């Protein structure tokens, strides 16, 4: 469980540091207006929000913490199980390297889309998002091909815990990509016939980018664990 | 506020942009069924949770009947009994208490107490409830599939949870795991809402340290749940794969019914680690909201500021952080390195420190307060008793050497029912009575409420206090019947009869509660907007019950939530949205 605990310790550290900043030296029993509290709710233009956080961005941050928790637990279980003697690692198909490259491309395209939003370039954003979505699909097809190669060489899911972990982790990662893809496609559809960026769409594009970078990081961590067996 | 002179004390930061547009439902279905208003979602959550909780209550009565009068009731055989044990535990912990505290009270209290119009993502909030509802339906469906519901115990330990011989390994365990996964997905949607709303949607002037303790507790409990439920999700996914695709995450090589199974090399202890990594924070996911609600009730009805507000906040945070590093104290009997045992025993006992701080602060809040023994207050004080009782036995069980002989006996049953069943449920009742006038706009019947309290409180002691003795004698839990055993004295059978009769009385006395709630809904007298004289914002809404959007104009907050009996003021409470200038007018003229 050391990976989970490490992650949680980091997270707790951040939360406690933030709470200390917010709460120490505050005298709650003193009446009067408090200038530090949340100023308002409402929607500002996404680009010139400055340092202020939007609710959806906060929610995405919290959600990423939850997803990290899921993967950290799987990785913990994986590393606990790996130390037992009968662990028979499976060979990683070379295809996985290509897939990793494709996933990096997805992140780059979505980053390009967000840059286009900042420059108010609707066509550029459409292009970036479309390419990002297509490349994500290519990545998932690539993963399926990798599965196919392994299955034809006899590494089935019920064979060995190493196989079971490999299939489960890749499937879980792909499931998260599918969820992101749905949000991305909804945003793309809203943008398709629009002349300019609606605030919600602009926000979606930025958050999709963040989510893809995060899933890329998760994939690289998973891949390095899979390689290290 | 534009014409008010901005002196240092009265200054409120200006509203920078216009408010968010509220969603208004157009159809009947959108208004009452697929409603996006957090208050309606809260009531939906609560009703479903209490409904399924009644099923679990019925199961516990069936178990008590079997224990008291073995071989009397034809409808209880060993298979059924194990299924009752399993479903009772699972429903009570997850589908009732977690859903009721976070989905019910969380949804109702967070926007109102923070002075917000609604949750930040009302649509996601609505989906969260319906996913929860589907999870409940799937769980109930598992009673009716071939082989019946799972009988693996609520901890679902493999390998027995999915091996033939345990009840419900055909469909029951599959539906159970699916239902849990669905519950977690639904909860995550709700939890993202609660956390984001607390962080982003507080009204102007509502700084973190002015939030009522209820919100602090629900906020931290939600963070715990968001981080702990993934452990249950991970173990549910892995066990589901073990059951359906014959992977070997948790299943070691096993010989079953004379033949070698296909499983090889899994680790059952790995499941226990994952399960309790969720399971122990879960205790505090249920307990923390109870702590928060009870702080509110005690302060209001003792007409006194909560003692040590900042300490209370930090105790909540400390309990939350510590709850993640004590999980293996549920696994002492599974065997572990003695140094690990020592580590987990130490962390477990350290949790007693912030918990004791909270208990002292509750008692010191009562100390020399102007205590009004209303029905909610009775339940809140009752909670202090049962919680101290259950907490003290926790100190016994936290030690490895004492836990080993007491593990899996009725001592453990008594401990966790005192601390995690009776205590939170007393708070649930107290909180429902406390906020009933606001939620329904009518007063409940005071006499029935008192009868309900005394039956429930005294009855709970009659049930669980004797169980400590049974446990010390070594009576194991989860057994269908005991027969003749040397170390169990004959009189313990009589004690079991007494416990069962008390349990039936307590269960039956809940009729006072339900009758009171339903009858008062139609026939109760109209409630004052603020019958208890409370300071928090939910009592300051223009309508009672609060309308869609909660407030006409969003309130401005000038003070914390605990200005009760402030010296020099005639009225013994000053609501949070009363500015210092207005408060001056309330001050006593006679010096």
C-alpha cells in the first residue's frame, strides 16, 4: 500500500497546508465583514479569469484526485502481488511504445486547441479537438491490437495474476479515456456551427486538455510499472 | 449595500458579476421526479435511504428471533440467516447511513447554510441520486435471483465470498458488487458537488472559519469518502473479475468439492487490505457528519457558543487524516508482522485524542448553558452517552493482545453498534426533529417525540449493553445457533431472549417516529420560520420551507454561526447575516 499512502500523504499535506493558511490566526467569533471570502458566484469570460478558479475547474481537480486514488490503489495491489514468487511477467508488445507516442500526440493536439481558444481562433480549436479525438480512438484501437497480440500468443487474462493486472489496468485506463471522449465530443458538437466560443465550450476545451495530460501521465506511470516486471 | 458607508467593520466585498442563472423546471416530471433542486434531491435521498434502512431493520429482527428462539421459525434456515447478516450490515453502513448523511443532510444543508442558491452542478446532482436509486434496486434484486443474496458477511472476504458453499455465489455476489460499484459512481458525482460547492459557492462574508460545524464535518467526510471509496471500487472490480473471468487476484489455489479449481496464486489478504483501507475511513464518513450535526444541535439548544470552535474544526481534520492509517486494526487476527501490529495499535489509540477533544467540547458547551431539553436536544445528549460508551470499548479492541480473544465475538458487535449504529442514528433522529420545522413548515408532536426518544435510547442500551458480557464469555458472532458449548453458560440463552425482546420493542417504537413525521406533515401546527432561535442561514430564508433558489437576495454574512447569549444583547442569538450596525440596535439600552 506504500504507493497509495505516499499519494495520500502528499494530498493530505496539500490540504492541511491550505487549511492552515485559511484558518490560523482567524478569530471566527469577531463580527464584521470578511474580505477574504469568496467574492461572488457567476460566470466570467473563461480566458480573463486571471487567478480565480471556476467551479468546474475545482471539480475537475477533485475528480482527478479521486482517479489518482483509484490508480494508486491498483498500483499498490500490483506491487504487493508482484513480490510473490509465482509472478510470471508477460512480454510487452512493441506496439505499446507506438501507442504511447499516439497518446502524447493527443495531448499536444488538445493543448493546441486550448491555445487556439486563447487566440480566439475557432477553426484552430475545431481542428485540434477533432485530431485529438481521432488520435484517442487510434490509441484505443492500438491497445486492442496489443491485447489481440498477447491473446494469440497465449497470455489470457485468467492465466497469471500478471496478465490479469495488465488487462485490467489497460481497460480501466481506456474506460477513463472513453469518459473524456464523450465530454470532448459534446463540446466539439457545440462548437461546430458556432462563430465564436461560448464560455462553457471554451471551459470544456481547457478542462479536456487538462484531463488528457493527466491520463497521459497515468499511462506513462502504468507503462513504466508494466515494463519493470 | 451601495448607500452604506464602508467602514472597516461593515465592508463587504462587492459582487463582481451577476449571479448564476437558476434552472427552472417546466414539467411536472422535472419538478418532482427528475428535480435538480438540492432540497428535493435531499428528500429523495433520505426517503430511499430510510426505506431501505427499514428493510435492514426487519432483517435484524429476523436474526434476533433466530438467536433467541432457535429452531422455532421455519422461514429462517442457516442460509437465510447468513444472507440476513450480510445484507443488514451492508445496507445499514453504506446504503442507509452514508447516503442519508451525505446525500440527504449534505444536499439539504450545504447550499442553505452557506447562503448559496443551489449546488454548483444541479444536473450532476440529480443524476447522482438516480444512480444511487439504481444501486439500491440492484441490491434489492439480489434477494430474488436464483441462490438468493450474498451471505458472505458485509466484509465479503474472499475466497469464501465467491466459492460454492457460501449462500448467493450464483447471482447474489455479482449483483452486490455491481450495486456497490454503481453506488460509488453515484456518490462520486454527488461528492464532487459537495466539495466544489463548499469551496466555490459560499455567499459573501462566509469565510471558511465562519462555516457552521455541520458544513465542516460534511465537507471533510466527503473528502474522506471520495478518497476511500475507490478502494472499495478497486476490490469490487477485481473480485468481479475473479468471479466472472476466473482471474486470480484474490483467489489462491484451492481444492473445492474434491477437485482442484482453476484459481492459482491470488492473495486473500490483499483484499482485506483494500477493503479495510475503505472500511475504516467509512466509519468516519458516517461519524463525522454526526459530529457536525450534533455540535449544531447542542449549541442551539444550550443557547451557548460551541466550546472551542477552532479546535473542533481541527479535530475533524485530524480524525479524517488519521483514519487512513489505522485500517489494519481490523486485521489483527489475519496475522501480521508484530511491528505493524504495534504501529496500527498506536495510530488507533491516537485517534482517541481528537475524538476526546470533541467530546470534552460538547460537554463544555453544555456546561452552564441555558439548556432547553427539547426533543432534538434529548437525542443529542443521548448521542454523547452512547458515543462515549462505544468509544471506550474501542480502546480495548484497538490493542492487539486484547483484540485477539475478543475478535469475532459479541463484544465487537456491541462495540460497533454502540459507536457506529446507535450513535449516528440518534443524531439522525435529533437532526430530523431539529430541522423538521424548516423542511416541512410544520411542527412535530412533542410528546410523541419524547416517547420515541426514551424507547430508542433506553432500548438501545438494553440491547447492546448485555452483549458486552456475551462477548467476554466468548460467544462468537454470525453463528446461526449455538447448541451446547462448554464455555457459553446456559443463562446466556436467557440473556439472548431478553436482548431480542428489547430489540423488538425498539423496532416497534419507531412507529412513534414515523407516525409523528407523517401525521405532523398534514396536521402539525404551522411552524415559525426560526422556532429554535438559531443563527445559521437556513433559518433566515424568506419562505418556510425554503423555495427554489433558497433566498430572495443572497444574504451577507458578518459573523460566525455561534453568537448565542452574547453579553449586552437582549436577544439571546444574533443571526449570521446581522451586520454590526444592525446588532447595535439590538443591544440593551439599559446599562
